[in-house]
């Protein structure tokens, strides 16, 4: 069977961040981590002190915990769609410069930006403005050997249009298994249309519609298995990353959720293996 993709965690859904998150990932035998860039209301900046990023890189390497990606979640508070020429737009540019710098210094293959809350893509103008902002960033990411991804809840054809408007081989769409469900989308159908632009890493998350509950993967109404199956049929996953909320520090629950994430990674590998088998001749 094909080797399962690595199973990772996101540090912004853990009770600790940065180097402490690396130690936690090591103890729970997670293969890798996605880190948040940090900022006001988002925890300490990864690059807040001289040498901090290099220390984090060395700590992760020594622990054998792969740096899977870096997120700029503070953009949910500022908004990628901020009008050109405003102070908010200048702040966005500064965050995006830092994101590329930190991603490159950490050796991350992927950096990504969200389009929720203040940056929600809820109109034609917002879609075009998002593409306008991300187009030069994708070009710079490409020059640095990075992939730049955007996470959103656009319907399939709108998501494809965003990718085409950015128009870069370094641009990807980052799939979350639950956010599109909460937005009323058919996620396997979304995957079927958008897979040429999907990042190889996906966020595994579950939920219960109409509540803030975060059930273990597979216990909610997110159809996580169906989404993993759909992704595995269309592209080879490079990582599955658990994004359920574990900030409460409940160790047994985190361990159980990681086990389920690993099982989904194995399920994806099994599908890939089946698809790679030659068709029988009669």
C-alpha cells in the first residue's frame, strides 16, 4: 500500500504555540505542524524577536517534527479585501511580506491566508480585490519556491475563478473538511471541480451544524470520510492536518482525535493504492 501522508497539527488550536507546540507534537507523535504567524489578538509573533524563527526551525528539526506550513490568521481581522490606499491595505501588505519571509526561513512548503470575517469573499468586488492582492504575492512565493494558498468557502466555480484570476502556478486553494459544510456546500462536489488547484495538505475538522461544538473527527455532520475519499481520488495528499479545537488541553481527547486523523490518512493511502492498480485484462 502507498505510504499514508503525514498527520499534523495546527498550533493555533493547541494550548501552546511555537516551540512549546513542537514539544507537544513530539510527545503526541504528530508528524508535523502548521504554525500561525501571530499578531495582535492572535498570540505572539513568530518573528517577534531576533533569531526566533531560526530557533523554531532548529527546535522542530531536532524533534523530527516537520514544518508543514505557516498561516496568517490575523488577516481574518484586517481583511485581504481592504481598499487599496487605506491603512488596512498597508497592514495587509506588511503581513504578507512577513508571511513569505517566515515561511522561507522555516523551510515550509506552504504559506496560506484565510478569507473569512473581515476578508470574506462575499461579492464580485471582494473576489477581484482578493485576486489583485494575492497575484503579486503568488509571484514572489513562486520565486522563493513556496506555494501560496487561500482558504475560503467559495462555491466551486467561484473558487476556480479566483485561482484563474490569480493566475500563478504557485497558487493553491486550501481545503477544510468542515468550513464548506457550515457554508452549505457539497464538499465532495467542490473537490471534483476544484481539485486541479487544491493544495496537497488539507485541514481535517468536524462540527455540528448550528452549534459551536467540536466533536471528534467523524462524530459530527461534516462527512469527513466522504471528503477524504473524494480528495484521495483526485490528488495525492502531502499531509492531513487536524484543526479541531484542542486549546482546552484535554490530552486524551487530542490523542483520540490524532488517532482518527491517522486513520483518515491511511484511508486516503488505501484509495490511492487501489487506483494505482492496473485494470485487469480479460
